[in-house]
C-alpha cells in the first residue's frame, strides 16, 4: 500500500515537472494546479510543497507556483 502511494506520488511529481518544463512561464495557484492535474486538494498540496522544498518550484508573493528559475524574473 505504501509502495503504491509512493509510486503514484512519483508519477504525479514527474507530471507536474513536465507541465512546468513544457510551458515556460506557467503560473498556477493551488486550485488551478489541482484542476489541471485532476488531484484531490491534499495530494496536490503535498506534491507542490515537495517540489518547492526540492527547489523546482517557488511561490510568488500572490501565492502562485512558478518554476524556480523563472520566479525571480516577475
């Protein structure tokens, strides 16, 4: 059960990375990311927080998520 959850989370993290990589300048709020990815709120929040902690995403002053290498240009 735990292994399945980890694998699903890994797949979701890869998908989020792909979305941000394929769409430069992508800026999403947590609810927008949740809708785009078809995730429940808790799962989406956990994945976004994980990518922020890993340095891939950053939060803007208005709370949106952007790729870290693009976040300070705005």
